[in-house]
């Protein structure tokens, strides 16, 4: 079952304090002092949904299959072997599993994500 509770989360209006700090591995920080915060909404073996926030700075990651919608902020996502993605409010992004990315966050980025682990 995906969920047994219907609800609405006003994700773009949440105070930072309503999202949990998710410590970023210092080895993934390229520059700045970025902070990552999350609000998990659903977590199962086959699907993870939540709100994710990354403050200004640059960090790297290896992606899972993901679809996301940017709520606030802006970033450039360099995807190894592919064109850079420039994202801002209202943009929908798709990242394939295994993609090596570098996130340059220009203005604190908040997104809703759906990940297939």
C-alpha cells in the first residue's frame, strides 16, 4: 500500500525548522558550507517521497531514479556526460539511477522528490 492517510503538506511554506537536518558527507562538499534538510513523507522498499532542501554551496552525489519538482530556489546540476540542468521554481526534473551529479545551489533549493531506490 502506498499510503493509508490522505494529507496535504504546504511544502514551499514550511519553516526550515520543520525539516530534519540530514548531515551531508563532508567528502561530497565541493565548496561552501551547504546544509541539507528533509521531510520524509513516505518510505517503502520501492518508493520514497519527501521534501528536500539544500542551502547555497556545491556538493556531489550519485543519484537514484528520481523525479522532482522545484518549489523554491535555484541550482545548476552538472550531470556527468550530459548537459547541465538549470532548475528553479516550477521545474520538473528527472535523474537516472547512477548519474554522477554536482549540485551548485545559487539560492536555497527546496524540492519535492519521488525516488525509486
